[in-house]
C-alpha cells in the first residue's frame, strides 16, 4: 500500500485534532472496575503499558512485582507474600493491559474486578475511561510497597473513602474536569507530576457533597482530611481525561497523531490514531531525575505507567513551563523546563484551545504529537514520571522526566507501508 499523500494525512489529522479540542470530560462516578470492564475475569489484573507476557516478565520489574503481590494479599487471594508468588507462578492469575481495556494504570498499580475506579466521561463523544484512586506519595502499593500499613490504608481508601466519594460524585451530577485542569495550569500545575492546584480544586468542588454524603461527621472529616493531604489526588483523573479524550481521536485512517504513550517496566510503547489496536514498542528508556536522600539512579525501577498519555493531550512535560516549582522536584531549573516544553511545539500539530500557559503569554500547550515531525527532526516527546525503588516493598524514591525512544516512532511510520 503506498504511503498516504500529504493532503490525505492533513485531512485525517485535522479530524483527530477536532476530537481532542471538542472533548468535554467529567468525573461522573466511582464503581468497581468489573462494572466498566464487563469481561474482566475474577483472577485478572489490569496493569499499565503494553501487554506483558505473564508473570515471568512482570516479576522482573520490582515495583510491579511488589504491587501485584501486595494486591493479592489485599484481595484475600493469599495469606502471605510467599503464597502470593506461588499463586502467580501457578498461572491462575492473568495480566492484562489497562490501556487496552479502556482505562489506565497509575505507575505499577494494578486493578482487579473489585477495585473501585474513578470514572471519567467525555460527554462530547460518550466515551468513559477509568483509573484507580490515588493513594498519595511515598510508600504506596502502586510504587511497590506492600507492608501491612500500606495495605491497611488501601483497604480504607477502597472502603469508606470510595463509598463516600462515590455518593458525593453522583450527588454533584458530575464535575467538569476540563475546567479544573485549565485553571490548574494557571495556578502552577503541569497536569501530570504536579497536581497541587487541581487536587485542591476538585476537593473544593466535592467538599459540600462529601459532607452531605458521609454517614457521620467523623467519616466526613476522614475523607476531607485525606484529600486535603494528598496533593496528587487528581492524577488518576488526568489519566481518565486523557484516555477518554484520546479514545475519541483513535481509529482515523491515515492519521499520524500519537494517541497513547505508556510503559510496563520492560517496554515503552506508543499508539497512533491510524492503528488503534497496535502497539509500537521498544525497551524502556532511562529516567533523568532527582532522588530522595540516600537513593540514586542505581536504585531506580524501570519506567512504568499509563499516565504518560497526559502528554499526548498537551499536559505534563508539554506544559512544564506552567509549573516552575516542578522543575526542582524533577531535578531541573525553571529555565530548562520552559526550554524543553517549548521544544514540544516543534513536533506537534496545534496548540490546545483550552489548556493555556500564562508564562508563555497564554499560549496553548503543544498538542497532537506527529510521528512525521518526530522522525523528520529526530526530536522525541518528553514525559514526567515518579520513580520507585527497583526492589519491591520500598516505594517512591524520586521523580524525573524521560526522553522517549525514536525507534517506536519510526516503526509507526513503517506500518503505513505494511498496511
């Protein structure tokens, strides 16, 4: 099949960009994952990134191994970490890509049928997406921590917190997440690694409904206190916004726009609109970052997570110029962050009509990664990420940013000739 003409590609890409611009994302519910992924099996776990080839692959990624084994204990499928590993080795439990199932996995976190998930609805396209509730920073299951304290906190999150929040969200009639993200960029967030403003704004929107939904004053206080202390509570909502937005932009023949970037700890992969079900993968790249005291690059878990889809929508590293305080957290300077974010305009097709960067005179964030531009300039997208310890059970040890590999973008272009 001959490579599409420039006019054909431009027309297809214009359609994709219109779907991105028209997205109207709302937080609408918290429900068990099995209610939104109807074919999710009892002993299936959803993970971030491209599909893994079973436990033998997953166990080599420390944070993912810790998360899976901790999840098995949390779910009551085993009584010890040793028994949990035996269960995984037996083949009874299978792994499945969350992205391929319509949702997103945060870092190394996994999702079962019973996991309460935040549901985002792109009302412009009638598409729903989901991600698990964020546990907060530090020792969290999604970072591979699986001690009793971590699992006790998770049980409360998936119990009282999820119940109260679910009632509050339904009572609200839905919260406009696009408006929150837009405002958060004006308050110092990047929409990915820095979520302080967005987390405060969603708390403000839900607080009256939480107090009306909680069964007691003490319950309301626990929920509000948790959300107030969790400055990255909004992260799974960004994943949901990006997934429901980019899902509406997939399946447009002849488009060269990237609709997903994600990693599973072994492979980094992208999807493009023309080939909605095909991953273009390469070994995971290394992280440039800042480590907590006592840790360095030799301690780092390989790159993993679905939150990189945020960058395909123009957030995260593409909006770092809006978040000068983030620069120090990931090991850079505000000047460097701005320079890197501005670079992304060279490989994108438009500026987002809703997400604006005050520090760039309210210029729209660079949006619509074009594999043609990436390959022609040999300039690849960036994304922000947390960093966990490579050994299971330790948790987060830093944060940074990643330059994506060129090879998967080249492979995406080659697919046009193979189709």
